[in-house]
C-alpha cells in the first residue's frame, strides 16, 4: 500500500469547485431551510401556548388534557387500594404490578416472571386472586384491590394466613410468599373449609423455587382451622 493511500487529511480531497450560480443556489437553500426550521419552532411554541392557555382557562378540563394526548384514554385514575382511594397517573398499557410497585410504592407485590406463570405478583381484585403482572391497571379501576400490605388489622395484627405461614415455617427465601398468602386468603374467603386437595388446587398457580409447597399447604390448612 502506498503512502498516498494513507493520507486522510484535507489535502487528499479534490479542490471544491463552485460557480457563482451554484453558490447563489446553496445560499438560497440554506436560507430557506433556516426559515423552515424557524417556522416549525414558532408553530410548536404557538401550539404549546395554546394548550397552556386552554388548560389555564378551563380548570375543570385539566385532567382531560393528558387523556387526549394518550389517544382518548383517561390516565388519571382513582384506585381503591387496600381500602384507600389512591390517585395515580396510569399509562394505557401499564400493568397493575407496575402501578402498585413503582407508582404506589407497594413493593410487597413481587414481580417474578412478569408473564403470568409464577404467581409472585398475585393480588386480590374484589376478593378474587389475580396475577397483577397480567392485569391492566385500567381494567382494575372499579375494583377493590388488595395487596399483601392491606391484610393486617388496623391494630397491626397479622392476618391469620400470615400468622399460619410463620407458624408452619412456610417461607424459605420468601420471594413467593406474598403471592402465596394472597392466593390462600382468596381461597379462604371463597371456601373457609377447604379440603387439602382443594387447597392444593387453589395454590397451584403459585410456584415456589425453594420447593416449600408442603409448608405452604400446611399453613393454609392451619389458617382454615384457626378461622
Ligand atoms: S410475575 Fe406475575 S405471574 Fe409471575
Ligand atoms: S420460598 Fe423461596 S421461592 Fe418460595
């Protein structure tokens, strides 16, 4: 390879050649592009100002503004979570697990697989167990949402299922435990005296990587006896 091929500086490029007509054309193109960009910026500023003006003029419409931007879906929801009305901004495609954990700071609800397989994210909607990773928050807006944080009594006593899990040494690493508890509570609300097989079936949507299935089952049966 010759040294000439290694030259990469300006001297390796041919001299630019313009005639007057071309220069005039380039100058006019630059000017029109500049004008175009200025126009876009100006029109954006006008649109923003108009939005602010409309929002400011009609306070009752303020909550509707984000909804229009999201394609007509109301984003500002009031959710009934653990008996409290919680106001929260929710994206149209947001899952309940995301809302609970990252908007409402209720991190007792765990995310394992995030695709409806493990049960770590189980919560109750109107007393029925649901995977919150596979439930859109918008679908739960008219339901009573209960998470593991909402189970203890007002005086701070653990729910009988929580106490039974402790007594039966249910949790090993504990990651799946909130989901196991929520499934057990939902079962006992629907069927306070389940057989062991009924309990096993009701808990079958909750996987435990530690393999503590018998301990959890013993906990459910103990909680049923205590109730
Ligand atoms: S995280 Fe929801 S089922 Fe696994
Ligand atoms: S106790 Fe560890 S995953 Fe269930």
